[in-house]
């Protein structure tokens, strides 16, 4: 059974050259930080903001998924989901892990199989 793991870009070597990189025919890497279409747009000015911005992202994500005109957002999520459904372990790279991260919203959506 494949896994989806949220990783910190500081802790692992994120491969240069873009997203959807296949490593060892089993693992796919995706960046999900603010520089990507699925990044959390809500600023976190201090650590006490973390829960608020993650909750805001949950609502933002649901709205984006309901908005079928946001093709870039949908394509990025679809690429991650396709890698998982193809049996690849998926690593989602952000700057938050192991703390709460908007990547949890992405992971939960894909694991539900939607």
C-alpha cells in the first residue's frame, strides 16, 4: 500500500528540477510550499497562527476543489493523486513538517480517494 508523507524541505534532499520526480520507480516527490499552485496563501506571522492558517487552508482547499475553473490547482492535485493511485509512495515537501501543515488537507483528500 503506498503512503503519503509530509516532509520538511530542510530535512530531506528535495530533488532539483521540478515536481513529480520519480525516484527508484517507487517514490514521487512534490513541492507544496507557497511557490506552488497548492501552497497555503494565508500568512503565518507567528507560531500561534498555525492552527488558524491551516483551518483557513482547509476551507480554501474545499472552495478550490469545488471551483472547476481553477485548472492549475486541479491539475496539481490530480498529478499527486495519480502518483498515489499508481502505487507510488508520495512525499509532499513543505517547510512546516513535522508541525501541523496544510499538506495534511491535501493528503487527507487524496487518501479519501476523491
